[in-house]
């Protein structure tokens, strides 16, 4: 039924639409389809398009600059939709595209109903959305509503006086007395900001502090005020009525704060997101949002769930509770990090234990995501693979894509990872743009806590700008991201002359073409979506081997075996009883079939998928 629905929408939209036609088509898209008898369960799961999707995240600032100002834009995205369609992804998640002063690259929103000037106009957005739908793809947008920009008119009103009707849209508190300097009160509590320093900013106009868990220019909204919730629900409807297919929700568990905002205990101080993510009204507000807005549309929702552990995850994503479809849990993506940007040694059994744990805890009414990169983390291949040589880079990038696309949960790929793009060779502070890095520098290096060289090395390893350098489209100047005469807002990685989309499209063995095959494989077999997952050997320190199986009544059984050799060292891997590598269907090293074998000989970073 849902497929029919998509198909009907596609007939309405022909590929060459006049702008007016396009607009009309968009504004009528995505009402919730009339109540139809629920589709039969598949292996106990309620089927849904968002469970079967492969999502691709676009960071618009860095995707394609179409007008030469050095900043990626919406027309740039529209230009590359054929590329994405060719890759095979079918949902796009767009990082914030709203009007913003860009203290945090759009995660500080000034006007939720306007497109960021640098990214284009609403007409550009409508054209992009129509072109996405014309290709049978869908669009989810970023919903950033834990905070706004301090330039949002709600905040301008709020800070103007203590009795302004918008005062209570944010958290305003008196400071604590400062015996050492009575003229300068201390912050109301000990909350640290994610972006260094206190989470409180003193505002001289009304002599109170406001709360900002992120930058000073990102004041936190007070969700305990029903007016705030109403206003947020209304802006959500605005975009849904335009035809967007859902939301990725920024730091969504932080919307419910701890009553009275008490100091964090010494223990909580070690992991502030945890208490912040578990305010008493979190689920109630999400349920209200679901009731008032989400349930009325056929949408996909994914919450960025900082601070949420597996136990709480099952609560938020349990479909019977009517909150969100799925969340990003940080277990895997942050497994190799200590505090800040410090490295933590990780082992393969630890990674397996994370995925195995999810498989055990999340039931048939829950749904999961799979991702290991985004705009806040290093490049996939540099972070979890091996970018030390060209050969290992390509091999390990393919291995990681194999894993992401065959594990259980909806996979989220980040732009450029399909090319095996790498971290940027940062050597100096002034090469960074990110507010997180700049603020941390002030707090750590300028106070003498950390030598500059160490700081730069750590930010090079884990800084967010690694993932934000421009897309490498070709070997042309500026990597084809922007016209030759333009100056990209963030430097292009110098390796673009060899790592770029044009080169990879011309090479059948490229990471791009491999990823395309892996995506096609996932789309072709529901076993990768709804099938059972079994880790064949949780303690093996180098090989990750698992099966995905789906036995549907009256249909031939779908049985797949995935074998991944994590590392440069070759491995000999003996399959357990009952699992035979029958037929090789995907491999990142050509010519190593070993079909029918019970012991496999794996080369460096080798990945294989068999039918068994
Ligand atoms: O990220 C919040 C978050 O959880 C972190 O990953 C964040 O990037 C950083 O590590 C905190 O130290 C979301 C967005 O994805 C991020 O880009 C924004 O900067 C942030 O929220 C604020 O909106
Ligand atoms: Ca531009």
C-alpha cells in the first residue's frame, strides 16, 4: 500500500516541473495515508518504509556551492540528486537549513520558517524537495528545538524585561552571591556547557543569568512552558505540510530539565548528559508531540539521544509508547573516546558487545539505527578504519560500509564516507572553524592547562571539522565543491586530487561502487532489515562474523553470513557448525571466493557477504 502511495506521488511529479507545478505538488504531499489494515508482520516486526530505508546525511554548508560564495547551498544539493539516486540511498537527512547567524553552523536557529540566506530561498527548498520526491526519495530535516539562537525573536523579547510574555520561554535565574566580588554574582548552578565554561550567561539588562547547555548564542528553551511546546509543534506542522517526511531531532532528550535545576553531584559531573537527558517530563513531552503532530503524518523520526543508555532507549523507541521511531545511541560512535578529544583504546569484542546488546534489549516493537559517523565525529575511515595507505583506506572503508549496511537497524551514512574521505591534516589552530574547538582552546590552552601541540593533535584526531570539509567531487580546483575563483568556507582536504567522486565513478572497484552494491544488497533482501541477527563469535578479537536470517512461511529462507576482518593482519576463521559459506555475493577483495569452505582465509581488512 505504501509503495503504491509513493508510486502515485511519482506519477504526479514529472522530472521537469515548472516551479509552480513543483510548488503545488510539494504542498499537497505526505498526509497520513487513510487508515489501512495493518500490513502483516514480518518476522514479528511491523513493516515501515523508514525501517527499510538507507539514509544519507547532507551537511549543506559543505556539499556543493552553486553560486561561488564558498558556501554549499540548496541548489547545490538539487544538482547532485542523480548522484545520490545512483548511490541508492532513499532518504536524505538535511542538517539545519534555517535562518541562522551560524554560531554553530545552523544549530542556532533565528527563524524556523525561513531558509538560511547563504543556502538559498524557500523557492530553492521547494524545488529541491520536489526533485527529491520525483526520484522516489524522501527528505527528513533537522529539528533543533532544545535551544534557539539568541537572535531568535522569542529570545530578543525574553531578555528585554523580566515581565515580558516571552520571559518564561527560556531559563532565567538570579546568580549566587559572590563574596569575593559582590558586583559579579556567580552562576545559579554548576552546570558546564558542552562548549566549555559555565552553562550560564549573565545578562546585564535584567541582571539575571540564562541557561545555555551549548554556546552562549544557543539559549535553552523552557519546554515546561506549554506555549513553547505549542510554538514548536506549529513550526513542525509548517514543514510537514510542505511535504517533508520527518525529523532528525537534535539533543532531544535534553528538552526536559531537572526540576529546580540543582547542582550536579560530583558523580554526575563526570557525565552531565546523563542526568540532563533524563528529566522527568521527557517522555511526556515526546508523547504530546506525537499526539499533536507526528501521528497525523506518515513520517520518520530519529532522536539524537545524547546521554541515553540502552535501557532508556527502549522506552523512547517502543512503538507502543508513541514517542519516536528510533534514536541515535552514542555507544558505538564514541567507544574510542575518553573525555574531550582523548583517545581510548577499543577492542572488537567491545564493539560486538554493543551491537549484540542492542539486539538483545530492543524487541519487536522497537527499532534501532546504525551509524558510525556524522557531522560531529571524525571521518568514518579515519576513525574506525585505516587511512594509513591508499590500499588499506579503500579496503577498510568498504569493510565499514559492509558492516553498516548489514547490521540490524536503519543505516545512516554521512556524506563523503561513500568515497572514503578522510580526516583533514590539521596542524594549526587557525585551520579550525568549529566553536567547540575554539572554546576548548580558550579553556585549555590559554589557561596553560594543555600544551598547544597536544591540543591541536587531539582536535585533529577527533574534531568535528574533520567531517565538515567540503565534498570532494572532482580533481578540479576546490575539488569541484565551489567554482575555482571561490574560497571555500573551510579548506578542502588536499587529498581531493586522488579521492573524489569523479574518479570513483570512473572506477568500478571504488569505495563508491562498492557502497552502491552494498546498498543494493540491503534493498534486495528483507533479511537485512527484519531478519534475525546472530553474532557467531563474540570474543574473537579480529573477526566480526554474524548472520542475518529470515524464514518466512511459504518463501525460501534468506540466510546471509557477513565476515569482517578488522585489521591489517590476515586471519584464518573457522565457521561454527551449521554455517557454511555457500555462495559469495559481496566482497571487497576480488577473486577470494572460498565458496563451500568451512575455514576462511581473510586478507587485511577483508569483508565478505555469503549466502549460506
Ligand atoms: O550535537 C550534540 C552532541 O551530542 C555532540 O555530539 C556535540 O557535537 C559535541 O560533541 C558536544 O561536545 C548536536 C548537533 O549534532 C551538533 O552539531 C550541535 O553543535 C549540538 O547538538 C548543538 O545543537
Ligand atoms: Ca553558495
